[in-house]
C-alpha cells in the first residue's frame, strides 16, 4: 500500500494571444485622465485658474 498523496490538478495556463496589439484601445487612446474635469460652475473654474497660474503671471 502506498501512502503518497494524490497530485493536485494544476491550474490551466493562460492562453497565448497572437492578436495585433495595435488594434486594441488603450487608456492613452481616450481623453480620460488627461486633466479634464467634470463640468462645474464658473467659481470653481476661476479657483482652479488662480491655483494653477504660474508665479510669473501675477
């Protein structure tokens, strides 16, 4: 009688994909994340402008 444990089944390996990577859209292809802010009121826009204005524009 053998007391060796049964081997556990291995997880399947990820499949290789040979699609053209340039056909897929990346996060860089969208405008999301490039500094656009949601629509707001004029006061918020003015505050942002004053906060982000370079010192030599005073």
